[in-house]
């Protein structure tokens, strides 16, 4: 599954925005969800945000349109909770589509591909 979407932010376990590993800049881009995990390449960048499938802890829709210091009118953010290569818990926010049903479908696809614990 793939498409165009928006990367909102990545937060650490204290709710602060991460400023390392290319996770600071917000932006539009192209995403892919497959058996490997989630890959999001922001426009005008060369290095994608890669979240391996086996690092994903949970996937859910945010409760509001306010997320990570950004207000997204009418869009609910897909919160991907995962562990980085150092074992730290990170929550990254994405809007996979401006259409709510397509955004939900992508979130479900990503959540369904999580490995059983």
C-alpha cells in the first residue's frame, strides 16, 4: 500500500519533539506500507523515515486534530508507537490521506501488519 501524505512529528517518551535522526522537519511526502514496515520520504529530502515492522508497538488514530504542536484541520493523525534502534520509545504522527476513510485504511493496514507478541 502506498500514497502521498504528511509527516507531523516524532515525540519522545516525555512528549517532546525529537530533533535527531532526521525526525524534526515536518512535511509532505510519499509513504509505503509493506511487509518490511513503514517508509516515509518527505519531499526535498534524500533520507526516508523508516520504521521497521518488528519495531512497531501500536498504531492508533489521535483523539484530536492537534498533535505534536501542529493543528491539522479535519485530519486525525495516525500515531505510530515504535522503538528506535537504541530501544527508546518514539511516537511518530502521520496523515496518510486527506480522506478520512483512506487515512483509516492505511492505519489499519499498518496495525494489521504488526507481528504477534
